C-alpha cells in the first residue's frame, strides 16, 4: 500500500525534523514518498544546516520533495527574486529587525537552492502546496468559507489540496453538489427600420440601445478535501505531520514528542464538512 509522509514548517528546527524521520522508520508500512510543503527556514535558525540535511539524505532515507513556503518567498523577495517587488508583508508582520536576521542568516547557496524549488507539487489528483493554489500567503483553516476552499481546488482541478500555512492539522470535506455561474453581457440591438408613413410626417430611427444577455453554466462537483498537514518545528518538543495513502484515501495525523519528553501519538484533527 503506497504511503506518503507530508510535512510543513520545519522552520530550521533540525531536532524536530530528525524526530519525524525517526517516527517514519517506526511505521509498519514503508514510506514511499516524503513531501515538505515549505517553511523549512526561519530567521533564527541555522538554515544552511537544514538545507544540507534535506539535500543530502542519509543512507536508507527518502529524498524529500520540497516546495517553497512563506519564509522562502520572503527571502527571495529580499534578494529581488520573489514574486513581490518589496518585502512589505515581512516588514508589516515582523519588523525590520527580523528582516535583518533573515538577510544575515542566508548564504548565496541557500538562496540559489530556494530559487530552484517549485511553488507547489501535483501528484495523482493531489495538489501539495504551502498556502494555496494562488499564494504562499493564503492561510486555509477549518473556518475558511467553503466558496474560497472550492475556488482554490477548482483552479488546479485537484481532488485533494494539502497545505501547511496555518500550521494546523485538519480535514475539510466538500461533498457532492453543483455550482452555477452566470455571466451577463450587454449586446447591441440592431437599428429598427422605420415603417412608411404618410408625408410630410418625418420618420425617425430608434436610437441604438443594449439589452442584457445572461449565460449560465453549471459545474457538478465531486467530493473533494483540503487537508492541513500540521507543523513540524514551531512548537518546541512537539512535531505534527501527516501520513496519507493516496489509493485508499486513508489519512492519519501524527504528533511526535522529542527532547526531554519523548514519544509519539496519533493526534486528533480538526474536521469540517
């Protein structure tokens, strides 16, 4: 049975990442693919060390497939390589001191590696991305309105969207249904030809005008899901990630405790449908 491990938000916490790798080795079913959905770096970590750990897995370990996250995008923006011209989002959220930390803690090799990462990954019918199909900053949660969730899925025609921006572990289900979209345009009406009238009464042409034309399209929905995969490095001593069996559709959220209080458990997820 094919099994994926999906995680996000290492945030330079190498000890947390090692704890997740150790937990993967304890699984009864072998892990076939390891996906990391961004935010592998942070302003206060040894980012070069985490980059080298990801790029050079040890013997018997999977080579992780990594996409860009919010912190990676901010670093590229600082170097003039991002999708935004100015790091206003980073400054507004964290201030100039964090901007300096991120700049000072990044090597050229780190920037080049991050630049080589994809925005997201598409495997089978699954979109794996840090934020959503439109932005790494897009934060999907169990409280996000269904129409926004559906929009993010339909943009890439994915049945499953795995994301890590919120740091939460959750399963959000959209059941069968339909969406009706309407587009109204104004179409010109041809000029009217006047009927003959007795002279000397003048004939008048109708003024050109427009009338609305509405076209409707109905899209039938199949069941789809948005899954928050948790966060590995943000909470000291606790790493949360996701196991997924793509052909069976089985989903498991794992919480690994490391450091002074070691252990692991199957975490409860937030769910909404």
